[in-house]
C-alpha cells in the first residue's frame, strides 16, 4: 500500500469517527432522575407478574414439582418431539 | 492543489483533535443530566424480602462444556449447545433471519433461506462477544458487547450505530435488554455488571462488590426487571436488586464456571449452564 493510500484511509477513518461522534453527541437525552423514575415504575407495575419475585405456590410451579430425577431417556423425550426420537 | 482526500482546512491532526473534543463534549453532555443516582430514586421502593432459590433439576448428558442455551416458547423445553455444537440467535419476530456476532469485530444479519448477508454492522474495535435483540415493541434495534469494552446499540435497517457506551474496564461477555426496552444490562470480565439507560444515554448503575473478582459471563432479568441474575467465572450466580444496586442472593451449585444463564419465558424459573457439563434449573 502506498503511503498516499494509507494516509487517505487514515483520514477517511478519522472523518468517519468524527461523523459518528457528532451524531452520538447530538442525540436527545433525558435526566437520570426521569429515566430512573421510569425504570422504577416499570418494576413496580410488573411486580405482580414476576413469579421469581412473588414466589408461586410449590404445587403450581412446574419447576418445583417433585418427581424422581429423570433418566437420560426421559430427558430426551422431554426435549425432542416424538417424531425425532429413535425407538 | 488539495492534499489527498482532505477538504479545505482539514488535516489528520485537526480531525483527531475534533474527535477528542467531541468525546469530551459527549461526556459533558451526559454528565449534565446526571442529577441523581438510580438507587437514590429507588429508596422509596419497598425492599425485597428474603430470597430463596435452589437447584430443582440437574440435567446431565453433555460430553463437554455447556456454552449457550435458551428456553423454547412453549415454556417447557430447553435447548442448549455444547462445545461440540453451534450457536444461533433467532430474530424474535421472524424465524427466517439470523443475527450473528463475530470474532472479526462485526455483527451481521442473514437471511436463512438464501444465505444472503442482509446487513452488516461495523464499529467494534475487537471481537464481538454477545448481542441481544430489543423487545419487539421497541423497534428494530439490538445491542452488542465486545472485547473493546464497548456496548453498542444498532439500527438493524440502516446498519448504523446509534449509541455507544464505554465504561467497562474489560471485555463485555453478555448484554441483555431490560424488559421495557429502555435500558440494558451488561456483564464483564472486570467483575461488574452495569445498567445503561438508553434515553438518558448513560450508565445508571453498577453491580459490584469488592469480594467479587471474577468476570461475569452471562446476565438476564426477571420478568419485572427488578432482579438481575448474573453467572460468574467463580462458579457462582449473584442475584442483584436492579433498582437499589445491592446483592439479594448468591447461589452455589455449579462446579465450574457458569457460562450461560436465561430466565424462562414465563418467568417462573431460570436455567444456568456451566463448564461442569451440566445445566441447572433454579426456582
């Protein structure tokens, strides 16, 4: 690569960086207080629908239903649709 | 005669110094709006109660390190990949496209049927390690994290980076959108997780402790966004109160690095995968 091309590439790169930064610098922003308030109220609004926060009765949580540990064959059944299982 | 490629009054040096001063301006503008900390606003929120979680299932069967997993939409089944498999991210609103992140520093959007490259995303200075799609209500964007310590938010249609964040001190291993789409969390080799708000255009919380010195490999939110689950290279999972910035719980069980972690679509449990060849379902 000639030094002429190299410096053209550097300049093109530098110009792209400046353009990108100009664009990023000019976006509209809001205060952290407003953003935080929104994040906080989203959490509060959705707390009721968050099973990991609320806890659900053991009898209703599919992950907590007690059964003996599945064998590998059972796990395969659980993961693959029946058409893909070998007999 | 103008020198190669330069406009009047431009030199490489002047472009570089303009870039530097723009970076400074970005920081200034962001700092102006930093009127309060998230955890201060959250002080009025009720504290979380005691948090109890245990392994409910241990799935053995892989022959090598577990690298990646996800839940199926039917909420019952899991899909996982191991060092002998492949990694694919499916676009949430159509199953015909794939979004990939690469060690070549770029991200790419492909059409599966034709194998055609639809859009490529350039901007990271090093390997891109992770990406996450915005929740479908919030538009066609995704966030990526890389070895250049940057998290970048992209417009999928134009290929343009719309926002970039460089506050981590090491590789970013995992990024995940907050459920509302207004923020995202990241996990890094610098042993911290961080929350970035997209409308404030800045980091709003850091989740760290002096005692945590190993990298965070994978993060995910509970359904309401109140909890952040993070898997670490010290074999543990830390559960963070997203709003207050404090740790709620630490979960033990894996016998090697936790490499991947996802909350189920119905939010009743989460699954972690590890280099110990197992996956654990926690509830």
